[in-house]
C-alpha cells in the first residue's frame, strides 16, 4: 500500500506531515467559519427577510442597510476582500495570516452569502401561513421561529449546503494569500514546484469534501421535506 | 357577539382602493352569518377587519364585548385566540403532521402534554379524521385538509369562527359535507360563525342571516329567507337568480323556443310564492275555478329556514286567464306576465 502510494504520489508521501497539517487546517477553517456563518448568517438572513416592506417586522432603514451590506460584500471578489480586511483581522485576531488570519475574511465572505440564501428560503414559505399564524394570535417571534424557520428547514439546509461548498472554495483561495490549508499546500508545492501529483491529490480531496457536503445536504433536505 | 360600527378600509398606494365603505353590522351570539358578494366586493377585507388582520381606517370593531380597535398588539393577540379563521387555501403547516397542526394554537396555553394529546384526538374525532393524526397535509385531500383546518381553528376554544371562502376550492359534494360539519359544530358548541362566500348555495345551506356586499358596502341584510324571497337590490336579485332556473325562461322567449309558442289569449307567467305560504295546490285550484289550463315549464321550490320558497313558470291558457291571475295575486303570489299570445 505504502509502496503504491509512493509510486503514484511521491511528493505527497515525501511531505505527508505537511500534507496532513494542511488538511487539518482546511478542516479547521471550514469548521470554524461554517459554524460562525450559520450562527451569524441565519439571523442576518431572517432580519433581511423580516424587515422587508410588507413583511412581519417591516423596517425600511434597517432593511436598506442590511441589503446594501449584503450586496457590497457579495460583489467583492474574495481575494480582494481578504486584502481589504487584513487590517481588521490583525486588530481582532492579532494576525493576518494562517488559519487565525483567514477567519475574519472568510466569515465576511460567507455570512452575506448565507444570508441571501436564508432570505430566499424564507420567501418560499406561502404567505397564507403568515395570515393563519397571525389569526391564531402568534407574536412576530413565534411566527419567525414556529412558522418561517420551521417551514423553511429544507430551503435552509439547501442554503447551508451551498454556502459550505463555496466556503471550501474560498479556503483554497485563501491559501494563496497565506492562510495555510490545502490551497496553500497545492500552491506552494503543486503549482510553484510543478509537482502535479500534489495538485491532483488536493483536487481530489476537495472534490470528495464537496461531494460529501452535498450528499449530506441532500439527505437533510429529503428528510425534512414533506 | 360581533359589532362593526361604521367600519371603512381604504388601501393607499399607487391608487386608492376603498375596499370597505362604512359598514355597520351586528352578528348575534351563536348565529351563522353569511356575507355574500362578487369577487372584489371587499368580503375578505371586511372579515379580516373582524380580527384586525386588517386595521380599519375608520370605525370600531367589538367582539365579545371588547373593542379590538382600542387594543394594543399584545392584548389583541390574546383576543385573536378566541376568533379563529379558516381559509380557502386551508393554510396548514406542511412540515407538521395533522396532530401537530391541530396542537399548534395550544402551545403556551399551559396545558399538559397528555391534555393536549387528548384534546387533539377529540377534535380529530369531531371532524371525522381520527386515523389521520400522523399524516402530513400533503397526504390529504382538499376536504380532509379543510377538516384539519377546522379542528385546528377549534383547538383554542374560540367564540367566533371566521370562514373566508372555506369551501370555494372544494367540489360540490365535499362543500356540502364541510358546510354540514360547520353547522353541526355551531349547533353543538354555540360558536358564532361568519361565512364569506360568493356562492348563494352556501348561504342557503347553513346561514341564518346574510349581508350582501357590493363595491365595499353592505347593500342588503336580513334573514336568509327574507333576502331570498324579496331581494331589494339588483346584486341580490342576480345572486338569487343563480340558484333557481326560473330565470331561464327569458332566454327561451328571446330565442322563440317552440315551448314558448302561445295560442291567442294564453300567457307565460312567472309565479313567485314569496311569503304566501302556498303550495302547488293553488295551481289546481285556479285550474278548477277559472277553467284554465296550466302547463308548467319550470318549477323551483325549496325549503329555506323552514319555509318554502320558490315558484314556477307556466303557460296559462283559457278564457278566464285574467281572473285566474287576479286570484293568485290575492293569495299573495307575485305574478309576472312575461309573454302574451
Ligand atoms: N392589501 C391590499 N392592498 C391594496 N388593495 C387591496 C388589498 N387587499 C385587497 N385589496 C383590494 O380591495 C378590494 C376588495 O378585495 P377583497 O379581497 O376584500 O375582495 P373579496 O370580496 O374578498 O373578493 P374575492 O371574492 O375575490 O376574494 C379589491 O379591489 C382588492 O384589489
Ligand atoms: Mg376574498
């Protein structure tokens, strides 16, 4: 087995410590930022949805601001966003490089992305349910939690899936600007030194991660749709 | 139970819509009150003003002695639990089972799990779906969904049930069964019911009193029998005529149908029984007394609110047609001569 691996990916085996380190870093980034994105992005998306004109907590100024934040951050290419946020990252995390340095830019890229997905998922909930809930004397909070969020679970699962997949994508890009992880591993060895086996290995691992996320996401959607 | 006092609702926007204009209505405790009108007449807006889903731009709404229009949001939500509503599109929560849907309004009521469970099962029994507790709404037919919606609406022990076109998405047979269910519940629990519809058949079937809406205003109001037997407004007349075939005769006359060909001296007349409390025996009576032939083309008599209502269209021929008609009028039968031979 070891022999076989050495024969097909000699440079990966040679640097197996660095490789595993990079893999761990990618998992850390996806894990930490994934949790942050869900924790911040879902409330963000709910507010974005609920403050819309005609919606349950309608509030023009708040909606205007959230909407603009969303548009702006979503339109900046990730690589530029990471550079712009370098200062903020140093301020908050104490560093602009490594996994620690990547968390702020990745979060800023992912939260608005997920927010939009959540807003879309909530918009799919039929308007009649709002009317029914109001007629039953539900408060806005109850309507959001017991009606919108509950009914939108499949849509939210879909949104989280897509967000995690773009997050995996972003972590690879972050590698180009010193974030560490598989992206950085592929760039510094696979690309710069021309070790194509490293390139392919990283690629396959990322494909597997993405497929895994998609498969789990699909299963959750299927299980929660009635 | 429900008092609307000079209620108006105007939607502002690109162009103003006066959806409800100065409506004053009283719905008594325990009655089934119908509101009928054509599409866009403002029925839904009016009924949504009762539970303040729509805030009236003017006027006051009082339900069960409490003026809702004077309340804050929080108190209003509390009151809404006593005013349930069912909808044309059922509005069940698709991600919850039938039992969870019915239990939905009971959250926060302080009832224990077992009590809620028993209550849900009793309600499902009442609407005839005891075996569907664990089904999801997507697995039910329209009629079954509406039954679940009714069970859910009753879970909070409301005093008022508002039905906005609750049977409009259902076939005639299912409509009947849902209407009878509502009637049954009204009789058993004494709940006050407001039924919004554009179908006269619905009003006829279960309502005690009815209000007719046109262009945002209530143009006519009364017991179903009164409104049916002597409609005052043209909107009302057109609704009443949809439930009877007596109006078809005009079209036949216009088309010169052979059925409407008359011998000299004969007439085609429409007789409306109205309040006269007579039956078709009157026909044989004029036949005997005045020696006329009465050939019935259409006949439509039904029992509304325990009284017979309707009439017939007939060709009356003979030498003493005029006297026969005079006699009928004496008996309070409204006679319209539509064509003379
Ligand atoms: N939210 C709203 N904003 C603006 N106009 C509205 C709104 N809701 C209703 N309207 C208007 O008010 C009028 C009455 O509408 P409403 O829904 O009450 O009629 P309806 O009698 O219930 O009709 P239908 O039988 O079709 O349900 C219509 O002209 C409608 O376009
Ligand atoms: Mg309507």
